[in-house]
C-alpha cells in the first residue's frame, strides 16, 4: 500500500512539474471582467467580459447575468431595465448624458471657412493637447433631457470652454442628480488654456434646473474635488485633495452635513481610492492601498452622534480589492486581482469574513498552467527605513537553481505597487519566462503612510533611487539569484528610473528596458501637457535660477547628465501619441545610447499613447521585451 501511495505521489509531482506556464498568447486570450452592477432586486449580478480579437486587432465583449446565490452565467442582451441607472433622475422623469461640444475656433477651417481642406491648428495658449489627443476646440458638456425624449437635451454648460466629464479619463462618475431631482452636481476645472495646464483645482458645481443658475460648492478648496455621491439620507459626499498642482495629494472622504464639511479620513494615515455608502447611511466602504496591497476599509459616519470617525480595515491578504460593486445583506460585492489572476468578481461576507468567487471567467485557463509564487520581503534601506519588496518566483521554482532576476521600477511616480494584474507589465508572465521579479515599494508609493508617499516629490533620484539599489542588493544575496544576470525594467517614472540607474548602477545590471520614460527633465518641461506635474514634482521651470528645488532637480536628477557613464545594453519603447512623456524623450535616449556605442534598440509605437492598448501591438511589445532579455541577459 505504501508503494502505491508513493507511486501516486510521484505521478502527481511529475504532473505538477509538467504543467504549462503563462505565455504572451494565453495572456491575451484571457477574458477581461467588468462589473455593470447588481440587479434592483439584489439577486443577480450583471457583468461584461471583453476578449481580444487578435486577427481583427480589436476587442469584443459580451454581457452576462449570474445569480449571487450561485449557478451558471447566462448571456443577456438587454439589462437596462433591471439595473439602477444613476443617470436617471430619482423621480424617473429625466436622464443625464454627456457629449463633446464645439466651443473654440482652433482649426484652420474654423478660422478660414473657405479653406475646408486645410490641416492646421492655431493656439494662443497651452492645453493644446492632452494625454493622446490634440485640442480641436471641443469640450465635454453634461446634458439633461426628458427620459423619453433624449433629443430635447439641454446643455448645462452652454458656451463654456470647460470640460465635464474631465479629460482625459472622466466619465459618468463626474455628474449626478440631487435627491430631489431639481439640480445636477458635476465636476469641472473651470480654467482654460495655460491656466488649465498649471492647475488641479477641480470643483463641484450645482446647476439648478429651474433657475438655470450654477453655484460652486467647493470654491474654498484649491485641489481636486471629485466623485460626487449623495448618501442615502441626501448628504453630498466627495473625494478631496487639498493642494493645487499636486495630483497625488492625500485623497480624503468629505461629507457635507449640517452646513459643515466633515473630513472622515483626516486622521487616517492613508489615501482613498474609491468608495460606496452603506444602504443604511451609517458608514462608507472604501478601497485604499495598504502594505503592498489594496484592501477594503470602512469608516463610520458620525452624523448627530458625538463620536469621531474611525477607519477600520475589513479585508486582508495577498490580493487587491480593486473596486466595490455593491454591499447588501452583509456581503460586499467587489472586484479582485492578484499577481496570478486577472480581475474576477467576488463576494465577501462581512460577518463570517470569508470569500466566494462569483465570476470564474478565467478559472479553466489558470487551472492548466503552473502558477508563480510571490512573497513579501522587508528590506532595511540605507537610511534605516523598513521597505516592503515583492519577490515573484518562476513556476516550479527550485531554490537550488540560479535564475536571472529583474528589478521592476514602478511608474506614477506615486502609484501603488500592489497585487495588480497587468496585460503588459505582467509579473506572472515574466516569472513564467524564467525570471525572478523584484518589485520594491520604494519611496513615493501609497500604502505606507502619507510621509512615505510624499517622500519622492522633489527627490526623484535621491532616496527612491537608493531604495531600488537596496532592494536588488538585498535579494541578490540569495543563492538562487544569478548575480551576473540582473536586469532593470520599468515605464514612465519607472522608465526614468531605468535611464537614471543606467548612469549609477556600477555594473550591477546586465540589461535595461525603459518604456515611455522621462530622459531629459528640460525638454520634458517644455513638451509635457500637464505642467502642474513637473512644477510640483521637480520644483519648477529650468529657467528659474533662484529656485533651489528646480535647479537641484535639473542638475542632480536629470538622466542626461549621466549618459557619459552608460555602458549597459538598453531597449527603449516609445508611444507616438504619448503627450504626457512625449516622443522626444525616447528619441533622445536612443540617440544618446547609439552615439555612445551602447547596444540599444528603439521600439516605436506610432499609434499608442502612454500605454499599449491594441492587441497586436501588445503582442509585439511582449515579443520584443523577451527577445531583448534573451539576447542580453
């Protein structure tokens, strides 16, 4: 009997080690789950699943309904009548929409009507392009109309050169009905041109349908005011950042109650991502970064009670709670990811503290491959701080072998490095290709307190760069790391990090990869579209000779000043419609490497912005990523 057991165990081990692993082709066959909402009766979940059509180079999607009690999903084609629509007024009579409206004469054919074939843009101020689109004189405006006569729509911002929803990513979350259906609250940054490019001062505005008058509800706050929602009792709630020009400021939950604005998270050392009121109006659920993950939290609403708001963490584990769909019957319906799994929708029992997976779109695909293992590691930095570092191991990892190892440099620069699942910077795929991935939560990331999050501003190449080196040096002590085969990879600020490390790494790295990275702080300042960002993060303009922060950045934190030390092969990606980190950054870096005689490659994606969104381009991107590593590492 013992022999039979050992034989079975041996077969199981062989089977486990013979499993396939993630590939770039499989990665892009996975379904991408997006929740629509819970049905009005609270019994079913509606969600969409998108699939990449590689041959047609596009995405197709289907809509499904599944019972929250369990069962198989059913494809549906019409769900509008069964899911609540916040764009419909509470009295059910009106509906909100948004669309672009031509306001400014910018095109040549606008200014010279007889020249309709001209291809000219004429600008008098900044904000002439944003993210990946040139300003053509149109602005997003909110409209309201009778529910049964959408054509009879009224523009609540008629003639105004401002945007709501906000560009480039704003949507229906930027406007909402008041509980009495008599007014509309919307988000806008009512600045234009150069002033728009210099500020983050969005406000909440209330438009009265009867008087046609608009009132600024948050005029006293100079930073972001976003995501307006009314509580079940009718209290206006929103997310707020305090400082103008600081896009990564602490994001707090504000409730307007009894003529006062209550900051429910003022005394909590974190920053809010998204939120949802409980049905009884007694608390707010929200998501936030914490210790290298994103988790679900709650904060009580004091109301008339003389008690202080208290933030409590609800979930915990090596996963990300990426969004809240609904909370009902003591169950939170949320989206969840981890390094091994793309987004699925889960139910979390708030009393029993256990999870139930509702959608299982990619379960079969994952069941056929060996998964990677990740672990938290805490590294002591050069200045004695405790830094969390994620380490992701190849499937079927053998600690007695040595593996090439990649230092992953996160972008943002102030975005969380958590248990995310990317279809480009995918740790599961990197590990499946045989690489250990070292992903440090270096200074500048939320989830470790406000002070740690803010420590990167005006110090891009100071302590955060040393954090990278501390992380890779610590992990490289392990016997399973091949110290002669270390690489560094990253995008955006991560790309900047790679360019900067290229000049200071002292031969630690054998290969480098940078995507849409900042290479020249001077030309970056002259071409990036959201000027408030370099003004805050690098301190100001390069011509401000008396500005110590700015002059320190341009002198000591600029990768171009270290090119004479470059000696490591480098792959450089650049999107052609990336106006946040414009094309010249990648071109300058590639030209510098080539003229220095450094082995280098330039991958240009003319129709991609700061990201890579088209399926076939993404496959080429992955192909070049691993081809380069095979050549150089």
